[in-house]
């Protein structure tokens, strides 16, 4: 099967709506079909990968841990909008330390998250075959 | 009156509409994605003014779920569900800004 470049645009915070968890499920499906998958977190989507989420008080499943599994599915291109972070008073330190093991480099653990400007993100988007927005 | 806001102010104008019409005695409770506006850098000057008067609350469970507990503005008060009920009882008519 031909491999296509898929980008998933995440624009909503988790829990308030189902967009975040639905996106994550579709991302994992695409990975199962061994496609080239990348994720972008823009606008309130940046809250999806904020460290320290605790859902005990709202009776919903805390699916933030699932983002840690993405590396095992060869999903290691997670782009975060620098502008969206800044608008919300967030920095790279507020995000989960998501990593993957690089098979081409003796399985060295490397960061999956890359903070990019909207201009850089625009270039990355234009390089995709498919962009799906959530 | 009690005004609840459940949308992020980055995404919808629910909070702004609430702020535009609120009087001097009403209180605001931020819930669900509305708690995003409780974060220090994410709230409006107008919300900050009302918070300074002790009239802004945020639901603790929703704040914790989004991992922003350490970022909530100092004068925004956190309440649990029981506190939510107390606010409803105390302030009478509730308006949901959805």
C-alpha cells in the first residue's frame, strides 16, 4: 500500500468536547495502516498535551497518557504552535515530555514534540497529502 | 445572579458576552473549557477586575483535568461540585453562557 503523509490538526482542549479523543483514535488507526503521520497542536489544542492532567474530579477518562504511546507507533512528529502557546501563557516546560526511540540511531530516546512558528507550520502543512482537522 | 461560562474565550465569545452584560453583584463560575480563561495569561482585563472583587470562581475538577492548576490567577476562587451548588443556592437565577 502506498504511504501518504497525513497531518492531524488539533485545535480543541481535551474533555470539554470529544474532538481531542476522537482525533487520537483516528491517529492510532492511521498508524496501524503504517502511514506517515504527524500531529499539529494549535489554538486550544495545545492544552491536549499539557503535563499534569488529572481528571479525578470530573469523572472522565484521563487519556493524556495515551500520547506517551504514540512513539511506539512511529508517530514522532508532534508540532506545537509557538504562537498558540504564548497566547495562553504556556511554555515548552508545561508540555508532557513525549519521546520516541530512534531505530536508526541505536534506539536512542528523542523528543517527539517540536515547537514551531505558524509560518513553519504552514510549510509543513503544505507538504502533506492529507490534512484532517479536529 | 450566577453566570456560568463553559467555553474557552480563545474559541468563542461566551465569556465576553457574559462580561458585557454582568452587573456589579453577580458572580461568574468558569466550568468545562471555560476554566481556560482562569489561567493567568489567558484572562481578560475585565475578568481580572471582577476577580479582584472576589466574584470569579472556577470548578476545581475542570481546572485539574486540563493540567492548569498552577496557572490559575490568584484571586479566582476554586470550588468543587458542592461549592457549585452553594453558588446556585446563594445567587439565585443562573445564566449559562454556552
